[in-house]
C-alpha cells in the first residue's frame, strides 16, 4: 500500500512539474509551436536515461524509489499524448512543416538526450 501511495504522490508531483514547466516555456517561447511539450519530453528523456543507470547501480538509492521516480514522476512529467494531439493540431492548421519539425525534434532530442542521460549516469556512477 505504501508503494502505491509513493507512486501516486510522485505522479502528482510530475504532473505539477510538467504543468509549470510547459507554461513557463510556452510563455517564454510563444504559442506558435509546442515548445513546452518538447521541453518536458526532452528533459524527461535525459532524466530517465540518467535514472535508468543511477537507480540500478547506486547503492544508496533504495530499490523502492525506482517506480515512483521513473513511472510516477517522469511518467507524469513527460507526455506522448499531448505531443500527438499538438502534432495533429498543427496538421489541421495547415502547418505540415511545423508538424514534421515537432515529430523530428521530439524523436531526435528524446533519443539523443536519453543516450546522454545514460552516458552521464555511467560516467558519474560506476556499475557495481
């Protein structure tokens, strides 16, 4: 029961972090492109890459933190469904170039930053 409570709390925190980060980035960058969603997906990919290594190889991180941090916080922080809807809206608005850019940026940045996160984790936390 405590594990489910930790998962729910981490998910709520991830949701609030996504809302705040998306609003901040969209305010700064403007409404013409879904920069906020791109930012949270990119940062989430970097963090999940790092945590994928760190949570498995750092002895001071309790195993019961894995699911709340990854599935809970980062699962709620990142958003594939919003990315999908925003891409379709760009297409509906007659902006196929922006839709293609959104797809490419989310995919390329997500993969590159997930790899960078794993590399950072390996560099900072040697495998046990």
